[in-house]
C-alpha cells in the first residue's frame, strides 16, 4: 500500500435492478469510514424511480461525492424498432464510456479503485488499467449467471453452429431454453455486449456479488478454484446486501396502502405477486393471473404492471381487471400499482409466498427472509435465477410457464392450483426458512459474506 486512503469510484448503469445492488453496496461500504466514495451519475436518468433513488442516496450519504457524466446521444434509427429501452441505454453508455477516463483522472482525492457495472466492464477495465487504478466488477446477478457470462465466450470459441445447451464446468448444464434468449443470436446487441464483457471480466481485480456461499455453493466453488476459468479474479460473495431502509436516517413514513392492508391479514396467509420493474404483462395473461388468484382461495397482494418504463404507467386497475373481479375479491385481494416497498412487504409476517419474475434482487430479498418463491421467470438472467431458487430449496420453478404468447398463456386454473399447492407445502416452507437462516449466518460476524467483505476491504488497500 502507498498509504493513501482508498477512493472508490462507482459506475452504475441503468435499471433499478442495477441501481439497487449498487446503492446497497455503496451504503455498506460507506459504513467503513476509511474509504472515500464517488458515484458516476449518468444524466439524464431513464426512469423516475432511478432519479428519485439517486437523489435519496445523495441526501442520505452526504459524504458520497457525485461525478456527473453527460451521455452522448445515440441515433435510435441505428437499432431495430422496439429495441429494449434499457439495452439501448447500456449501448449509449458503452459509447460514452471513453468520457470516463478524464473524469476518473480528474477525481479528487485521486481515485484508487473503480467498481463498474458488468454492462460496462469491457470498456471500464482497460480505462482503469491505463490509469493504474484497481477495477472491480459489481455483478448484479447470481453467481450462476456470472459463470455463464465468463464461460460463454469460451463456449462460442469451441463451437460452431447453433447455440445449444451450455455445460458450464463445475456448475452444470444450462438448457438452451434457459439462456437469455438473445444469446441464441450472435449478432444481437445483447450478445455482443455480453461476450465483450464476459471476455474482459477475467482481467478485473475482483468481482463482487450479492449472493452468499450457502445459496450457490457449487458455483462459487467453481469460480474460485479455477474449475470454470483458470486464474479467475477473486470472487467476493458479500450478500444479502442490507436493505437501504435500515441504514437511511429519514423519518419514519406512515405505512403505504399495501403495508396497511397487510397489517390486517393473518400471519402467513398472503401471496405476494410482483414481476419487477421491467416486466409488462399482456392483458390476456393478466386475466389468467386474476382468475388463478381468485380460484386459489388465498389472500393476495398483487402489484400490477402494464408498461415497461414506469413513467408511462397510467393504467387503472378498475379498467384493466374489471370492477367485477375487484368486487369479488374485495377484502382478500389487494391490487396496487406503481412503486411498492418490496422489502417491507417481504418482511411482513402475513406474507407466505412470493410469485416472482426472479429478478436477482427479488430472489435475494426473499432468500434473506426465508419467504418461499414460486418462480415464474421471463427474460434475461431470470431463468438462471430460477435455477438457483430451485437448487437451493428456496422455492419451486415452473419451468413450463412461459411469458411468450407463442407457447400459450398459463391458464388461471393452473395458476390457482399451483398457488394452493405451494401454499400448503410444508417442505418448501421449511427449506425456504433454512435458506433464510443461512443468509443470516452469512452476514453475521465471522460468516462467509462478512469475511468476503473484509477481504474486499483489504484488497482495496493493497
Ligand atoms: Br417494481 C419494484 N418496489 O415496486 P429485480 C421493485 N422494487 O422495491 P428488475 C421495489 O426493485 P431485472 C417495486 O425490491 C428489487 O430490489 C425490488 O430488482 C425493488 O428485478 C428491485 O428483482 C428490482 O432484480 O428486473 O429490476 O425488475 O430482472 O430485469 O433486473
């Protein structure tokens, strides 16, 4: 060590699924008063939720510095119509990444480490190297997805023809149908980014993950012992990240309507249904979900989402689901839209089951609390996350349930039956509770995640 105090510059990208782990890790790191922290803030932000959360973070952690990066415009005409908003944002960021060099070089105090989102890894790692600054990747998904990301370039090199099932050494087989589907097309923008980042991640100084050893034991072992890629960088599994609501200093708000409603329900009686930030559900599938929740006979709290970007969401549940449905389930079903405090919901004693799209943050939030998950993944890394749900005993993965109209809707009857079955399954309840206990052990003093965090801090000072 040259004796300087580490100054860590974080480079998050876009999407709440990316922001959340960054903010939580930043909050955790900022409790160590021997570290200076800056955040590269990309302007303009994509969603209202992102803008709000950024503002709250800077308000809650006044010592955290802000480094603004103004995104260069990209020409939308260059991309297929209807391309994913977030994917385009990542591409725009990648094309503006060279602006980071001068920003990092000018940082005061001198930057000693960068922690980048995986989406920018192939650009940021070389920049950091040139500036002789450590570069770590905060990988926002599970270790299983990290193993795919690191291995996929190797897989492609040794393979010609169509992408098939991928056998990841030490991890296991990922079925073709479980891969992020753009990977089936080598020319897809997502694939090009994924392969570039996966190839470069091996040159990072470390990879930080919001997972814990007991949740993905085999995969973490394969990453760490060289089975997967020889000389892979150190992997710091430091999760579950602590929720921000427990570290912020803001005054206590009165409970939001969903929480107030949960307060009225009996313990372990409610199915919480939420498909994350980016999963808009088609009207037909919405009706089947409604029918399923109704026929399950269970209480439910359902976060309705009909658009991809929150600013566009002005749907009225009365119109979307029909007043008849809402009056039939009045009392036992609560339908809400917009942002909910998911972690507080998952912590509520009334919640017994989480029907989830399996965004990784959601999975870890459920794991931490031992809440069983009925996994209904859709896109991206979500099927790999669902594999973790199933392997770890956190819940049940409905592998046949797709979101893809071509493969047909999942019927209300089937949804209702499955919900009832999992709600009554005492084995799932017990194994999920065990995962929750392991999560608590991991972050307690001396636990695996606690020790990984210590190792990361030592590395920052090296
Ligand atoms: Br929506 C919503 N409240 O209303 P994931 C999300 N969240 O607290 P993503 C809320 O956002 P992808 C809401 O607790 C989690 O921390 C939730 O991240 C929180 O999925 C985060 O679960 C959502 O990783 O999709 O971002 O929706 O899988 O595409 O990253």
